């Protein structure tokens, strides 16, 4: 019960505590940053638990426990969770978190040890692309091999950007975006964008110095890849550096924490800021009986966090985790679960790659979302494609509104 620090955590742990030692149990570990990017972690947890609530947290004879594991943005702590998972005879899969670096760094370890990892946020391109069919990572989220294309295309066609400057965090995630974005501009405009790299925890004075240098260049837009903490530092600095007046196109990492709250409505309104998201939004997509029913169920479970559509923080975390849970649940229902969890993991991996039953989600209905990975089928473990990605913006009040693509 030591992790039951929040209202949501208490609910999860109370659920877990009702399971006796003699019950048949499946455990799902959530490896995420509940410390520095708690908004995204909580949103993923709420989305996943909303889907589990639809089946009363049970598949066949097995009750499902959701175990919160806070890696605090630290790859070593994430690795510890992977080890704990491997030693837990009741653990079926790990639900990933916001950060890509743990899954890029330990990709070989994950696949060599058969760690079934389902990813509803981390966008790093290499995560799902282990170079053979022994690939245990499945994603339903933004994928950097496509995110950079959508961001860059929007920069050129909607912001008339012909000389972008790339401001990227110096991690595997930043580097995967660098590859995609520079390839786009090489192909589209025959140019090589200038790039500046920054580290986690960059401070305001360093950010201002970087932005002054960018402002002196001939760049006509800024493409930013970073998370909420550094995003808030740089975006605040942009409004305080007089020379800086470029439109900013961002990856969705800025939506994973309390970015809009840190900036406030006054600062947000001064920025020409847009960022990538998947195309569904409780706020700006057309409401349907299905989307309304999902939100109503989540609202009953988490009334403080989901008082209305606009109150949900990091909403795509909820959306992706809900849809991924629905895909996982259908796949689990289609296999003969047993007390042999190693066998269950293998069966579930194979079923995910061969799932033919349509699964209705918030973003779309999933028809065969995954297939067996090969070098000629690099998107085999990606449930979303380029047509599922849109750009979005914050309202002055910090609410995310998705802008639907004019053409897909």
C-alpha cells in the first residue's frame, strides 16, 4: 500500500488489496514517471482503468491488478521494474510511460527476455523496431517516424516555414526526431535545418541564451522536441526575449506535465504555439454516444480529475491508454489463460500480432492493429498511422484543442 499517495492511487491499491493470495491474478505494471510528469502518468492510468472497469477488472477466472511503478524519469529505475516483472509469476505485461529513453536503452534486454511492453505514450521511433520477429514491444501512440513528418508538413504548409531551426533534447528521443525531420526538409526543400541540442533541466538563463542565438539566425520557425519541464522553461523564456518572435511547432511532450499551468494564460496567449496529438479529443472532436459513455465511466471513477471534458489533463494519455487497454483486453479474451505466465506472455504476443476482431476505440475502430514484425514491415507494431496524427493548440485557459487535418 506504500504507493497509495493520491486519490487515484488509493483506488487502485484498494482494488488490489481485495485480491486474496488464493485468487487467480494477472498483474499489469505501469512503468511511468509519476513524479516529474504526473499528469501524463495519471491520465494513462485513468484511461487504462476505465477500460478495465468495463469488464469488472476480470478476464475469465483471473482478476486484474494494476501496479503503479514510478521510475521518476530514470532509466535505471525503469530497468528495475523490468527485472521485478520478470521475477513476478503473476505479471503479464508492462504498460509503458511517457519517456522513450528507457525503452530505447533497454530494447535489447526487453526483447531478449520476452518482456511484453505495451506503449501508450513514448514516441521514440526505435522502440518498436527491434530488427527481427522476436519483438515484444507494441505501441498505440504517436510514432516519431511519422510525428516529424506531420509537424514538418504543418510548418511548411500552414506556417510558411522554409528555414526551420530545430531545438531538440539530447536523448534517443530527440535524435530519432532529428533523423525524421531533417530527412523531410532534405526531401521537401533540399535544405539542412540548423539544430541546437539541450539537456534535461536546462535553466532559464541558458534557455534565453539559446533563444537569442536562434533569433539572430535566418530561421523562420522553431521546431521543438522536449517534455513539459524544459518546454515550460523555453516557452516562458521566448516571451521574455524581445528578439524572439518565431512560430513554434512542438512535439507532444509538452502536454505530459503541468506545462499550461506553469505558463499561465497570459504567457500562453503570447505564443504562436502548435503541437502534435492523435486526432481524437473529448473537447474538440464530435461527441458520440460511445465517447460520452467512456467519459462518463471515467468520471465516476475519477470525479476530481474528470469533472468535465476540459478538466482532464494530458488527455491523449487517457485516450491512448484506453484504446490500448481495449486491444489488450480483446486479445486476452481470445487466448487460453493459465497460471503459466511465461506461456501467457507468448500467447498474448502472438494474439496481438494476429488479432482480427475489430476493437472500437476512441481514436478509431482497430482492424488488425498489429502484425508480425519484419524488416519489410517496420510499422507492424504500430497501431496508429500518419492519418491518425493531427496538430493541436492550447486555449488561453490551457485546454487542448485538436485541429483536424484538412487532408489525410
